[in-house]
């Protein structure tokens, strides 16, 4: 299995001479840009590590081989919880303890980055065939960029860990060296460093590579025996006393341990019951995962088989720390979905799981905590056991069911759209992918709001209040400074104050999400158009929050505004309710409360079929602008800013993709539908009564 790529221009030869033709200028430019991005990411990682003060960087490396590290002591490596590697790993690392500390830090960081680059090159070379010329040219820089951005690599660089080495040894053994014996030797050394790598011996055995399997086992035993001869007490402690390291680690039930053992401990299962469940689940996952890995290996998808086996290793290992989770990222090569619109779901999910903290993908709610706390383990289990990766013999492996595009609507200007290939799609996008991207986008929105004031609400108070004085002065000059009068008038009418408080706190998210849900179900083409406009508007608003932090009227001392929602404020230590530590209360310009409500009104007015629906749609932005002013949460000019970014959002969508398409779409006469696909769409045959305004 390991060396089929070396028999001429075979499955692993993505960059070999067999690829015909020369790259176009556009692909060449993209390739150069991607390599430049990879270099910049590598430099950034290097700078981040080396600029971190000593004592806060390369923590694990310092713990092992620093002046007071465990590899310097005369006793056992395992007298404390600081070292959790195998005795062979300690034997390999011990000579480094004699190196100068400063030189070792630089050398270790540069060496780790070099290993990451090699890992990316090998992974790109091992892509399952066939791949296009464009894919073969761009795979390597994309792989290196993803590795540099991934949490396992960043964690490895920060801690000074060795977890890149076993993964690289496996990939080199499977895709780089010649001969089954050499493959087994490399993977056996990897198993001596990380015992669950022994699962690859089973993969070799069941795919008919018996010599590689035996070589893996023999090398593992030889390395382990060498360490046992050199350090018998440590070897006994690791393999016998701690059951192959299962009892090592300070907090095996912590969130950092993304294995089945860690998940069971987090669920409160302990003692013999936990051990029994862990063993039973590990056997089941190992059986299913290895069976699938063997299937895909025989199918010619060797890299996917390796990734699945690695994901099994993640799940069944007693401890799988964050820096040991690279196997999950490698599963990105699997192809899932028969429709073109579904093909991105799996790779996007894997990349997000591997590069973003779990709290950015799932909200901080008790009901989703079991998923959020184990999201990487769930991804590994899914890749190993249930994700329906396509076989290379499946018709849709290469020839996907095509996406339906609407006929372009003529624009007012000939140079619109600016991005001609961004065509209007008539079918609904993948729901899970949309929900995931909405959640990640909202998390980015929250982080950007906080970052605008240095990560704290108090960080930009002086600047925000100064900007508040500026806005108030401008409104006075324009004679639109009605906030104080409206605020006090509403406070004196109890039912009106309660209504506006309720409206302000209740409908900001509910109405936009409801409209998006209705459009997704009933009018998918309009869903994409409306969603894009909302995304552009929100992105522009984030720029405003960043450039112009602004205190709302209720947080302006000395002006006499009343905070009707949260009560009287102590400006030395303001309190904004349960979200005090999570949101930036100085992100007032532009007002997304009004901006999002105006987006809702515009969408309803354009798409609603009845006049009374359009009228009701306009009530939402009217009530919202009244609520934000009456409660003291925004200036009038904030609402003007919100309207501006919404208008710009719709305008950007128009400029980039052209005018929106009409609603009523009919099957083109004489068109031959694709089997399993939705009908071909023709925009030219809508009846006049069925058209909606655009």
C-alpha cells in the first residue's frame, strides 16, 4: 500500500511529469500568492513564539530539558506529571538537555517549522487521484497554510512539543520511501514515540502489506527494548504501572484531552465502569475505523485511509492532547456529497474544527456543552466511523450533480457584475454549512467588537466618550438632537418604556433569523441574495466599530440620559447586564440594531407578495429606531450609519454579482434535466402576474 505511488506517475504523483499542459497565468499568480501567504504565516508563527517571554514559551520543552527539567534528574521521568511521553521519547530527547537553552529554543522552533513544511509537501503529493492540474499546483501551499493555521501546529510550536514527528514519520513511510521494510521502520519509530501509531501495522496487514506490518512491529519492539535496557525503571513505570501511559497527565478529564477516555471522565463516568466503557468503545471504534480505512486504501485513497486510521488513534488513545490532533485535519481530503453545493460541507467543517476554538463554533449554552467540549473528538469519530466518503468508482466522485444557476439579469451598467463567475444560484445551500458559517461569523463579530477597545469594555472609554461629545455636537448643529427629549418622555410613560425595552432586547436577532429561515425554505435564490447583503453590511459595521468606538447616550456622563434597560449606571464601573464581559458597549456607530431591522424591512418590501405584508415589514425598522433612541442606546446618527452600511451591503452584492433574480423560476422547455438534480432554470418565461419587484 505504502509505495504504489513510486511505480511511475501513479496516485501519489500529484506533481509528477504526467500532468500535461502548462499552468495559466492566473493559476501561476494564485500559486505565487499562496506560497507567499505560507511564508508569511510561518514567519508569523516564528515571531509569536520567539517574542513570547522566556518562561512562557516552549513550556513543555523547558519542563523536559531545561536546567531543572525532568530529563536532568537522576530519578524517574514519571515521578511528576510533567512528562507523559514514552521512555523511548525520553531517551531520544535526553541528549538535547546538554544544549544551550537559547540556541535550543531557536533551533527547536525552526526545526518544527521545517517539519511542518515537509509534512505539507508530502500530504499534497499524496492526494487521491485523479486531480486537476490546478489542484496539483496549488495543493502544497494550501496544505502548508492550513497546517500553519491549525491549532495542533500552533500548540506544538507554543509548547515545544514533538507531536509533528509521529505524523510525519507515518506520511513518509506511506508516501515517500521505497520498499515495505523502510516504510515499516519509519512507522515503527513513530509508534515508539506514540504507541497508538501501531494501528498502522494493522492497516498494512489487512491491505496485504504484511512485510511492512511486521517491520513496523519489529521496529517498535526494538526501540522499546532499547529504552527498557537503558531505563528499566522508567519503562516499567510507563508500560506496567501506568498501563502504557494511561495514568499519566495532570488532568486526563480536562478539555485538552480529546479522547474517548477524556470524554467519559468529563461526563462523570469513573472507576471500573469508565474503564470498561472506554475499552468497549475503543474496540468498536477501532474495528469500524480500520475496516473503513482498509476499504479506502484498496480504493486508491491512501491518504484518506491514513487519516481515518489516525482519527481512530485520536479516539482510542488514553490521552490525546491538542498538539496530537493533526490527523483530523488530514481527513479534509475525503470527498463527501453528490451535489456540487454539498461538496464544501465536510472540508469547511474540518478546517474550522482544526483552526478555531470550540467556543467560536458553538454558543456558551449548557445544552450544547457536551458537543462543544468534545467537538474535535466528535469530528475524529465521524471521520473514522460514519462520514460517507465517496469511493473513486462512484459516478459523483468527479462528475458532481451540477449547481443550477439563474440566467443573468441585465444590469444598468455594462461593467456590472464585477465578479462574473459569482453567479446567482437558484438552489438552497447546505444547511449545516450555513449554520456553521453563521455561528463562526457571529463569533468573529463578537471578537471584533471587543478587539476595538483592546478586549475590555473599559479599554476605550475615554475615546468613546470623546467621540460621543463629537456626535452630540454635530446633532445639535443639525438640530436633530432629540434623544434626550424622547428618552425622558418615554420614561414618564410606564407601558411605553416597557414596550421599547422589550422590543430592544427581544427582536434584534429573532426577526433577521426568522426571515433567513423562511427564505431558505421557500425562496433559496433570494436567500443567497439577502444573506450576502446582510453579511456585507455586518462586515462594514465591524470596520466602523473598530475605527470609531462611540459611547451611546446612556453611557455619557453629565448629559442626563436614563438607561431604561439596565438602570442608573455607575460610570466608574458600568454594568450592562449578563453580557458585560462579552460585548463591547462602545460599538454604537453604526447601529446594527437599526441596520439589521432596516435590512429586514427592505427584504420584506421587495419580496412580500401583499401590500399589507410590505407595510408590516416597514414597522420593524420604525419600532427599532424608536426603541434605540428611547432607551438611550443609540444616537440618531448611529441609525444613519446603520442605514448607510445596509445600503452599501446591498450595493456591494449588486456590484459583485449583478442584480437579483426574480422569484418564479420555470423549467426550460427542451432542457434535459440531470439525473438527481433540480430542474434547469429559465428566467425568461415568468408570467407577468408571478413576477416580484427587483
